[in-house]
C-alpha cells in the first residue's frame, strides 16, 4: 500500500518571481530537497525573487528553519530576493520562536 507523501510543493512563475508553495511536514527527512528546489529557482537566469508560501505547511522542524535561513543567505549572495509568505499557524509559531520570522517575511 502506498502512503501519501508527507510533503509536496507547487511551483508558479510570474515574471521574475517564483513562488514555491510548500505543503505538509517540512523536516529533516526532506529539507535537502526543499533547499535544492529553492536554490534551483534562485539560479534561474530570469528569477529576481523567490517567495516561499507556507500556507499549507503543518509542521516545520529546526532543520527546515535552517533550510529557509540558508536559502535567504544564498538568495542575498546571488542578488535574488527570498521571502516567506503566508506562514500557517504552526510555521508562524516556530519562525517566531526561533527569532527569524521578521527576517524571512520582511516584516
């Protein structure tokens, strides 16, 4: 029997902005895949900003937070912007508790 994936993503590009909408549980098991996805979008020649939509994320662990922070720094180094948008309640809570909410959301 196949179990449903613990996470998934949807990618939308509009002009120079790539929106990566994550859903489910983002943790140690899949943080490397998420980070690679973000890096690939940043390195596209026509991408000026990456938005990470966390509206449907049910869980983030410290590895996922580290992945978002690494993505933020990588974006700055490539001249691309990266921002977290629409954090779900669990995502908002962990980003707030770790002190990175304002940096990652730009608020």
